[in-house]
C-alpha cells in the first residue's frame, strides 16, 4: 500500500493552513509573489491554481520577519576632568 504524497495545494487549502482568505492567496499568485501553476483545461475560463509545497516554503521564507537584536548599551566612564575630588 503506497502512500499518496501530494506535493500541490489549492489556494483554499493554503488559506486554511494560514487562517487567511483564499482571495488573499489568489492576489499573491496574480501579483507574482507566490508561484502557482494554472491547471485549467481552457486558458479562457476561471483559473485553477495549484501551488507546490516547495514554492510555498520559499514564499514563506521570503516573507518571514527578521527581528534585529538591539545593541547592548554600554555604560561609559566619566572622563577624569568631570570628577571632583574632595579630601
């Protein structure tokens, strides 16, 4: 019994995975941000997009926010001229 490993997802499946609307996924496809294949029989009608999992991973990596670590604040020593000595 061989397992069926699907490597392609539809826009509604991607939308359910990420908790967003399928329209947003379609907009990403139409603007070229997310790579997809149109598997519709006719090129005139409604497009039937399929997204490969590898393309989805690449898209996700590109959109992942990177947070820069703030620089450590170093305490500066006061210059010797600013120190007043009392005896």
